């Protein structure tokens, strides 16, 4: 029997326990022996739960147990998760986590410890929930250069934007409903400000380049400034607005960003709606493929954790090629990126539109009846060039980048 432990028995941790118990027959067929949860570390007691007698409150009781060979971390955050995971790895225990904050902040160090100990630190569930994107990057795309990873990486923001688009709803109202439904946290900042997507794309960019990409250097914007009129302009262009994380390999470096983006109907991400995630991967041999599925949730995420646990069980004393190895790589400044831009202006289009369009290089003029504003869709240009031109206007309301070529 292979004994494992869970640190943190919230939604994901309890889901992992349920997945292991529910799929024991499949697990034994895969491994040739049982995989059982032997201990669960948590501050609470969980009276009446089937795992009640497995709960311990002292981390030392877990890390010092020589029979526990795999530890699952589902605590969230970096404290005390970082200290606990590091201690487990140093003790020779394989670690599986769903914690993107931990991986984004300390992944380089934890991966190195795992290599030195000839064990593994796996984190498939940290990005995309149940979507197997990380392992696919390491094996399914082996032998080619990944040139781009672009995706909808946060189900909460995608749900909000989908509702706003389909119903013309207000951002604050949809956010409140998302919180009531459990799609958004009471404090939704990490989702709606783009921080969650930022950590995920930093992890994917690190794997893509085999070098550490610091999430704190990723240009990040959220969805709090998007309103119903933005979707009306998008509809006139046959487009949608999604919060997109992107890592693009270029000749002079890598561009890594998170921001709202106008995308056309022929883009596969256009149809990714509700709480689902979609991730596009481009390679120099395979061109473009898409991974799609539930980006969060108890059992979808637990399924990714369980897959990592089985991989760890199959390689108890062998470090697999996983994660990244190289030194830090700083992303290019967003000012060097190139897009089209949907720019909204206050004022009368008949009086101001032609001149504004000319200054942006014969931009396309878009008018919404019944409003005291208009918009321009600019030609493709470097963002630094856009900023220079935009600085000459005092009536710009907002800007959204666009990929509508």
C-alpha cells in the first residue's frame, strides 16, 4: 500500500480524498497496489466526515511519518504552504499541489530541491483545473518549439464577461450574483484584477521557455473597467471580449501579458463561455491546438491532483523532466507589444470622429446610436506608438486591445 497525506481539507482537499476513495479500483489497476490517504492536516476536526479519524493538527506528525510517501498540498496561499512543502521535499516525500500562488512564487526553488532529492514536485492542478495542460506541454508537445500559449485561464472572470455580453448586464450586478453562486470569492480581487490569471500564465511561460518567468513582472490588467457599452461596440465588430493571458515567443524575447482582449469569431477562444477555460498552444511543427474544460471545481481539480499522485507513485525515486530549469527571464515591456486598439471617445462622432480617425492612421469609426460618444478601431501598431498618439487627446474614455486581423 502507498500511503499519502493531504495538507488542507477545504473544497479541493476533500475532493482529493473523495477522488481517491471513489476511484480506488482504477487506481489499483494503474499501480498494482492500493493508494490510500493516511493523514489529513487541518486546523478543524470534521466530526461525522468519513475521514474524521485521519485528521491531525500537527505538521510534524505528518512530515516525520516514514510511511507517508506522497503529500498533497491544497492549503492555498504561500504561508505556511511554502514552509510545509519545502520541509516535505527535504524529507524525501513527493509533493503534489494545486496551489498556483505557491508555484508562481517558489516553484523554481521547490523544483530544484525535488531534483536534488530524486523525487518530484508536481502541480498540474495549479493551472486550468482539470485541463491537463502542464503535462501536455512536457510530453504531448515534446520535440518542438512552443511559440505561443494564449488562454482564458480564470472561470470567474469568464463567467462575468459572458453574462455581461449575453444579457447587457452591469459588471457589479453580475459579480454579486457570481459571489452568491460560489463562482467568485467574497473578496474577488485575485480574479477580477487578473492576478490569478497572471500567476497561471507565468507558470505556463516558465514551462514554455524552461526559464523562470516572475509573475510580478507580467503586465496585468483585470476586467473592472469593462462595461456594457464595450460589448455593444464588440458586437458591431462581430467580436467578443475575454480576459486573456498570453505568452508569446519572439525573436528578441518573450511577451507575457494578461488583459481584456477583443477577439474575432474565428478565434477558438471566442466560444469559450461561462466558467470554462480554454488554452491555445502553438508549436513550430503542430501549429495551433486547443485544450478546453472545467478550469476549477472540486472534482475537476481533484482529478488533476489524482493524476499527479499516480505519476508520483509510479516514479518513487526518479525525478522526471518537469517544470523548468533555467535562470530568470524577464518579459518584454508591454509598450513593445503590437495590437489594434478599440478606443472610446467622449463627444459627437460627426464633429470629432474624422479628425481622431486620421490621427490614428485612418482608424475605423464606430458609432452607437443614443450615446454621446464614439469609438475607433485603430490599425495594428506598437503600444508605445498608440500611447504617444493617445496622449494628444483629452476625451479618451477607455481602450481595449484587439486581435481582429
